[in-house]
């Protein structure tokens, strides 16, 4: 009886495999942000050194710049499903390392294991994201379903970013650090079980690359076409002037809302809500938007830039939060939209490497943007507000230039 019920449930979940995989990914995303929050609190509480917090975030994100290329090459050579499953197991192992660090070690050794856990998650996440971008094309029944389905992951990611940090804090306070990190690690089991037993992808559709020079990033860059090269180049430039808020969020919250402990939480929640709304809008209009890359890139860059300029005016609190909402919506739409365009319009055999190139554009431009914004904040007389005005003006010019030059550009799905 129980076996029959489980088989019926398995069949139902397999029939709705796109929703099943999306929900499993959302659970693991929320767990990832919850675990990152819990580890950040443990590092700060144990050593009292803010540098460890910055290092914890750096080892999560910086490996992407180095590993995105190899991850894309491996995905195209071995197949997205194989790389995705291995990446999920690696995520689970890295999360378990953080959980067992609490009862087994103390002091600097514990801090080192927590940082190694975050580094492992950062490396494995790069492979997971690259492989997943190519894998989802094997789950849709019709090519026109790919765009909306890809955009759904942006919504799920930002929902996880919104609920994960408070969930991590709640688990830490209610269960203690060991059980909190163990529960966070357990969330990675959901996509593993889903991939192993519930998915029925169209494996025959996948095209793998051969070895040698034909499988490298430079080949993907040459063969993707001039339009997609422009999309990647413009996105990197737009991120360079408009994607600094992840690094400067604590300072922006301090300047806008004051030194209250709730300030950063409120500010990041508003950014996340804007990102969710931008993702939903993109998901509902994926086909039309992905076919017009010039309009998408120009309008999202212009929206983010105008919101930065508006925030620099130092208006009322409600005005500042509204501008933060628009910054979240604009940047999320730019990044998710770029990923949507390069996946829908690139040849199937290149999509793993295109996902890697996209991550380099996002994080390369964003990383340099954070450094440039910090430098401008330190050197300009008006501090943060002058920085927002300068970078916002550059972003507005970039967005207007793209709209004027490429608003009529049209692409057809590969």
C-alpha cells in the first residue's frame, strides 16, 4: 500500500518535472543563504574580526571568475546532467564540512574549516549553475518553453535570498549552530534526490563538444555570433558601472537608514523584493524580451542608473527605499535577461561555455564595480552620494546609447 502510494507520488512528480526541479532548487538556494548567514554570525561571534566576514563572502564568489570557464568546458564535454549531479554531491559535502566543524573544533581551526566549507560551496556552485543552465533545456517539451522556465530560476533565487538569511538566524537561535548547519546541509539532498529519481530529461537532445581546441572558451566566443558577443560585452560594461550594491549594501543601508541593526536587513529585503518583481516580469514576457536584446539591455541599465541617481538626491526615506527597489529590479532583470538571451539563442553545443562566459561578465564587471565604487566613495567630496551620481550618470549614458543604437536588434532562438 505504502509502496504503491510512493510510486504514484513519484510518477506525479516526474510528470511535473519542471516544477519539481524548480522547487528542489529553491529549497537548496534558501538553505545555501541560511548556511552562509549562520556561518557569518559564527565567524563574527567567535573571532570578532570583520575581515573574516568579508573573507567568507569573497571565498564564496571569487572562485567563479577562475572556474566558470573550465566549468562550461566540462559541461559541454561530459554532459550537463553528469556535471550537475556531481556538483550537487560536492555542495552537500562542503556543507557537511561546515556542520561537523562546530562540534569537532574550536577557535582558529573552526574558523578555517568554516571558510573551507564556504570555499567548497563557492566552487561547486559554479559548476552547478553552469550545468543547470544547459540542463533545463532538456526538461522542456517545446523550445518556446525554455525562456520562461529559465527566467523562473531568477525568481526562485531571489526568493531564496530573501527568506534564507532570516531562516538561518532563526535556526541558529532555536537549534544551535551544529543542528542549524546540519539542517542547511540537508537541503542539498532535495535536488540530488530529484535528479536521481524524479527527472526524465530529453537526453537525446543534448549536443556535446569534442576535445581539444574546439571545446575551449575562445571557440565558444567566436562561434556564438556577433550579437551574443555584444550582449556579453555590454553586460560586463553595465555591471562595471551599476552592479556595486552587493558589496556596498552595508554602507548604503547605514547612510540611508542609520546604524540600527535592522537597517541592513530592511535594505537587503527591499533589494530582494525588487529583484523578485523584475524576475517575475521577465518570466512572463520571456519570449518577447529575449528576442529584443538591445531593448532589454538598454532599458534595464537605464532603470538601474536612474535609480542610482535618484538615491543620490538624499530624499525622504520612502523615496530612498523606492530607489533601492528599482535598483534590485533593474540589476536582476539585466543579469537574468542576459542569461536568458545567451541560453535561448546560443547553439546547444555551446551553452555550457556560454553560461561560463555569462558568469565572468556578471561577476567580473560586478567585482570591479565594487572596487571602483569604494574608491569613488573614499575620494569624492560627497562620499557615497557623489559615487552614486557619477556611476549612475555613466550607466544612464550607456543605457541610452544602447537603446538608440540597438533597440531594433532581433534574435531568433537557436
